[in-house]
């Protein structure tokens, strides 16, 4: 039977800055070791090269085991020694990435918990500032105006009228309850696709 997780289940030991610094120094040391093997791929290269997906890994492992038993069928330019080295290089890097990804996931999960806790701390403070602003407490208005911008959601207004508005305005024109016009302009540029612009000036 699953139980709902409450905030009290999120009690975790507090990490110190010294521990963070120590781990970062170890990570930096690992980056120095790996630097001579590191490469930077462009998006196009990433898309072109074969990735280390689970299915690809399974194929690599099965293919190598088959080649070990049937070396007579290997291409002449791929001796079994090269094949083994290529597979070993891949598996070593994959094991390193798996360890790093697992560590990163643990950090991410812990970070989410800490983020949730401190966000609610901040939200509680914001609500008290909001109440203080209503009561005209000195300095509260300035602080409230600074913080409330993080909750503002500006809607981007489209230049094109919505379908609902067009239907409403079209019915108004038909029944004579409004005056104006709805114009549809079609343009065909030399390179781009056909563009249709709708101008709604019903009022």
C-alpha cells in the first residue's frame, strides 16, 4: 500500500560548503585525467554518429561474442584484436558515464527537495510582505513590488485575431449588430510558402 509522501519524509542531512568543495576538487581532478580523451561534437555530428542506446549496446555485445567464435567471418581490416580494443574502449567510457549519470541523478533529486523547501520559505516571506504592504508598513511596498514581478505572467498578444473572435464578428456583421469589415489577404512570396493575413476591423 503506497502512502502519500509528506514534507517530514524529506528530512535530509545538511551538506557543508567544505564537503561541496572537496567533491568539486575530485570532479576537477577527474576532468583533468579525461581531458586527453575529450572531444566536442557539433549537433550535426551527434546526429550522424551512432549513439550508445540500449539497443545498440546489446547489438555490439552480441556481435562481438559471435565474432570471437567465428573469426573467419571478420572483415580483413578488422582483426579480432582491434575489435576487442574498440569494444573495451567503449565499455570503459560507458561505465564512467553510467557512474556520473547516477551521481548526477542523486544530486538532482536532493536538489529538488532543497529547492522545494527554500521555495516555500520564500513564498511564506512573500506572503508576509504582501500583508505588510496592505497595512502600509514602511518599506513593504518597495519589497512587494520587487517580488511580485516573479509572479507576473505577461500574455503575448497575437496580431492575428482568434478563430472565436472571427466567428463572433462575422455573425455580428451578418445580423447587423456591428459595422466594419473582415479582409483576407493572400501573398505568395518567391521563396517562402503562401501566407494568409486576416485583418479584422469590426467594431
